[in-house]
């Protein structure tokens, strides 16, 4: 089994990773974008398309899609980004949250149309969140009921019975599921390649192997060279943002790990069903997320070790053996009787703000915009965030610029060692709650999870 190498998506021999020159001298540019993931690419592309007179340069320390954009589970979904009650505190109120939900739904087809459905292995499969205990089913039902109060209709979100769920996918001990049709299964790296091509075609100047070490009054320092920025610098580094001076506690780099199997046999697929390739997840507190890939594998992810001390990140996606075994056991538990060969394991980090909600924070005096905080719902959010940033930079008043995402960044996370103790203790509490609930007939959420939710602010 392969381990690391960034991800299965990027390590495949048929994937031709685009290469760009590193910065070797200073230069002038109108708009600088830091971060070669989806948000940075969408922002750079959108600025170049909206105003071709502006010069746009994107800087990536490693390779395009080195971070979460090249390592994720491939869910292009309209699931809410952030916490609705938190965003409703902005001046736009509940109407602003409903507007964000509407735009998320519209964005799905826009992304697929731009990147090419066949090019990115897109399948409008919907997402399915299974419940396998009494308490999980109760939480799932409450989730749908609460969504109704935000004007989410049954056409976009509904409960399925155990029998209806099993017609779609055969999961052990299933009691029901939440289903939404608003999700595409995609190949993350094929999407990155397509978007990179759009950005280059629009005139974006891309530099990989180009690490930004400092923001200055004049612009930024890249590979030791001064790049002078006339209009705006966009910081789109999400979970890898601890490089910026004074910002180490702004976003918590939450770890997530994945494994992918070798292609399953026809007999195993007949047992599992899953013909609709719905993006699949669980309702446990330590949840999983998964997809049936276009080439007949199962890719499944979960938190594993949720946080490294002092906002540390992995080395090229390498995963510890305990996490690999845990994800393998999740597969065997979900689909007993199916033969699995784990082919590749990897991990990465995603950016979580202190209030678990996204932001687009514009500092007009410093000419710097920070964007991120998607907390694991980044594929569609990156498209929205990138286009929102571009509208702001080019002076447009749009439905995006009026969203509650445009706000100051939330307060910082606690200092170490409190941050490490808290993140890992909360994960243990959620694991403990899952253990209690798996052995109980009660519909109530176990008390360790209730306490953990209050501490986490969720």
C-alpha cells in the first residue's frame, strides 16, 4: 500500500501535474494571490476574466493542489458552509444565510459546466448521510427539521427510511439516512487541472515552488525577492496559513485522513449496490465521508489524529498506521463480507476558524484580503469565495459581495498547549460518545458529545 505522496488523486501515473516556474526575481503585479489551491485559482481566474487589464500572479510554495484541494473526498456539494446561526448574526441576518444557501445550490452546475463534466468525472449523485444508531437517527431527523426553519425544502433535503437507504447502498445496521440531490461526485485533481488551464488561458501568471515568507507595505517577499503589488494581495492558504506573522492561531489546521481501495470486483459491487454513486457519510460524532470513484474504488476519510501541536502539518500526506487501520476497520464495519485491498493512504489539513464559519476579510489600508475557514466544505465554497474576492477587487456590487461571509476574521484560537489539549480532548470525547451510543437504545445524544459541542462552540 502506498502512503503519502500527497494523495491517491495526485500520485496516479495518468495524472500529468502542471509545472510552472519558480520566482527568481522581483516584479510588479496588480493582484497577487497566495495559495495554489481551489480558492486561489478561482480568485485569480475570476479577477483576470472580470478585468483583463489587471495583471494577476499566483504563488504556490509547493505544487498546484498540494493542500486540501488535491487531497479531499471529491464532494462538490451544496451542504451549508459554516454555522447558520453564527452567520445570521451579521447585518444581513437570516436572509443573508438563505442567500448563501441559494448561491451554493446554483454554484454546483456552474462549476461543472466551467470545468467540464466528463473532464472531472462529475456525476450528480447527491449526498447520503446514514444513521446507524437510535441517537444518530434522532440527530439526523432534527437536522432535517432544523433545515426547514431555514427554508430548505423537501426537494433539496429529506429523510429516507432504512429500506429506502438500502435500495441505494447496503450499509450494515442502517436505520435511515438524510438525502440531498445537491451534490456531484468529482475527481479533485482532474478538477484542479481543468481550473488551472482556465486560469492560464485567462492570463494568470502562475509560480510554483515559490514560497511567500512575508507581507510588506509594498507587496510580498517570494523566494527572497520583493514582488510589488499595486491593487490587492489575496491570502488563500487555508489550513497552511501559519506562515504569516501573527496569524498562527487564526485558523486551526484540522487533520483529515483518507484511504482508497483497489477496484472492487463486480460481485462485491453487486453486494454493496451504490449504483448511484452518492457521496456517503455517517451521522456519528467521529464521522466518515466516502465516494465510489469513477474507476470502481471506494475512497473513505475521517479525522484520525485531529490536530498536531503548534498548528503542525503533515509531510507530503504521510499517515500513521493506527489511522490507516481505523479507516480500514470503518470499511469492514460498513460493508461486512466485502473484500477490500487498501491501495493508498494519505492525509491533509483543512482550515477551521474559531467560530467554524467562513470569512472574506478585506483590509483596505493594507490592501490584503484573507479568505477561508470552510471547515471541510471547501469545494463549492472555494468557487464562491474566489468569485466573491474577485467581485470585491474589481469594485462590483453583487449577490456574492452582499453575503455574510464578508466580515472580519473570527477571534483567534487558544494558545498552546490549550489548543492541542482542547482539540484532541474533544475528539476523544466524541469518540467516547460514539462508543456509548453504539451500545444504547436511547435516542439522546451521549453526554460527552453534548459537553464537547458546547466547548467547541458548535
